[in-house]
């Protein structure tokens, strides 16, 4: 009964809107896929076939309905050296292995690592993507593409996209902009770049293609590093995009299923002569803004992409690039989190630093993984520093006994504070009590510093007593302390 309900929700609810949203995405995917193929140094059909295959497969097995996955620049830039040095057949093999690695990642539940990505990193990721999407349109507005007609058509496209919803929402405004501007461009033979100028469209269906490479250990050594990098970047971008789509649609997604789905999609795509891919935030936003929420829109995007390039290629080739540029500018503006400007004034400064650093690194390197990893690293550093500040230390001297009271979280980032608080080689002191009733030990660095303090004090001839270890801390000490019998030798009492 639940399966039947899920099927109706994902495939039969609001089919007209889902179909039209998928059609808009399909049109937007064509120049993107061609452009990514050019980046990777391969024939345009490699990127187009990949976008068709990944979109269709992920609609069936992915964990985030409504999210669009296809060939992407994030993956394309990684394989440039592989294609240049070994040829496109090695790219197909690397894509297959990429899918295998992503399947292994799903088995290992690496999707859970997304819990360590802070909100500030996600905001920086979104803003950086918006900036990159806009920057990617600049070549279509400068150089040889710089004509008055280009800018007039872009302005007209934006006017339709933003103005049509005020009149009617029966047709997605991005689709209306593309159709209207295409008709005007063809009728008046406008002097603008078209989709056909981006590269030749394929005229045949994709079919099974076994990579023409030697299946040897040496080949595996060549492709494995590229496949691992592709898998990591693809999953990182896909899971982050899934989180963003979750927010846009106010629904939840199955991140583990999405990880499996990405692996299956890339594995199959490699066998039909396609390149690797992942989720696309730009196209996903287009889909959501056009009303696409379910698996049907993603499926339609993939199928219609193939229909357009193979069956209607001569017409699709005449679509003016300014129309698609207008759509992508709309996506860029819609994607950027404009509230982040006002949030800077009242958010904690570490959060602002993380967000800005993520944006700067992504835009500077055009590598999403570097930007996100920078943000995650900074988040970890700031978190460790914040927790470190929660440690409180007091000490009292009672005749010949020096009593230390430690409170807070004791871990690798705060152990130095404990060690520096201890007075060694004190005259007139023959015993030391370390009270940790209000402290919690988290790792082997914490147990290690306790060992170090106790050993040094004992070597000075002092009697040492540790009191108040809670159950979890005592268990950690028991397991990792260098003392043979920590509960006895450290004088653990009470707990």
C-alpha cells in the first residue's frame, strides 16, 4: 500500500507541471552538457549521452525527487589530464569505477559525514555556485558574442521570466522565454550565437560500449585516482545539493539512497560512452522554480534531452544562446542567498568567516570540493576553540595538599590547559588531588594528559589522587590509560 502511494506521489501527481518543468531543464541541459564535454576535451555526444543517462537513472533510483543530475563541470575538470594523456576510452572506464566507488561509499554510510557540514558552509556553497553560474554566462555576452541583439534578447528573456508569472503560471516562464526568443531569432535571423554553435549534436541513440582498454592492473592504477576524485567530488556536490533542495521544497530526502543512486547512474553511464556526473544545483533550481517536485520531472528532463538532440536536433540547434543565458541568470539570482548580507551583521563572526572563506575558495579555484573542505576545516577549528573555552580550572592549597578542580570538556584541543595549570616541583606539597567531577574526557589525548600529569607528579615523590571520574570518562581511562590498573592506581572513587 505504501509502495502504491509512493508511486502515485512521484509519478502521477501534477503530471502537466512536472512534464513542462522537465522540458525546461532538458533545454537548459543541452548547452551545459556540450560545454562540459569541451572542458573535458571530448566529443559533445559524450556529455549529452551522460546527461540523458544519469538524469533518467537517478529519477528511478535516487533519493532526492525533483533534483537534477547530469554531466557537470565539477567532474569534467578532474578528467582533463586523463583524457589528454590516455584518451576517451580511459574516461569511460574511470566513470564505471567512479560508480563502484560511490556504491562502496553508500555501503560505508559516508553520507553521514554530511552532518559535519555546517550551515555556514552550505550558505557559502550556495552563494559560490550562484556566482559561478553567472560567471559561466559571461563568455556568451562578451568577445564575439558581444552584439546589441544579444543584450536585447537577454533583457527580453529576463522580462518574460520575471513578468509572465504575474499574468499566468500555466506555463513555466523560463520555457516561455526560450520558445518566444527562439521564434523571434529564427524569424528575424538574429545575429546571435545559437546552441548549434556550441558543437555538433548527435544523431543516433546511445548503445552499449565496452571501453577499449587493456583490462590490466596497470590500467586500474591509471584510472583509480581519477575515479576516486570524481566519486568524492560527485557525492559532495550531490549531497549538498540534496540538502539545498530539501530546504527549497521543505521535504526530506534519503541521502544513503542518493549515494547508491549516483553510483548506479555513473556505473551504467560509463558503459554507454558517457562521462561521469552528479547533481546540478542550477538545473535543480530551474526544475523547482518551474514546479518540478517529483521523479517524473527528472525522468522527463533526461528523456526529452535525448528526444531533442536526436529527433529535433536541427530545431534545437537554432535556439539562441541569449535565451538560455537569461534562464541561467535567473537561476543565479534565485540561487544566491541574499539574506546572507544582512545575516553578516548579527551572525557570530566565526560563522561569517566560514561562509566567506567557502565562497572565496570556490570562486577562486572553481573547485567546489576545495571550497567546501576549507569551510568544514574552519568550522572544525572554530568549534574546537569554542569548546576549549568551556574548560574551567580552579586550584586550592590546603597545608601540604594542592587540590585542582577541572570542569568542562577535555579533548585534544584543551589538554594543554590542564597540563599548564599544574604546578610541578612545588616545595611543601606532598600530595595532589585532581577533582574531575564536572569534567568529561573525550579521547586518548585526554587520558594521555592525565597519565602524563600523574607520572610526573609521582616521579617527584608526591601522592596523587584522581576523584570524580564519571562512568564514561572512567571507562575511557580504563581502556586507554598507560597505567596497568587505572581505577586503582589513579584512585578513582565514587563512580
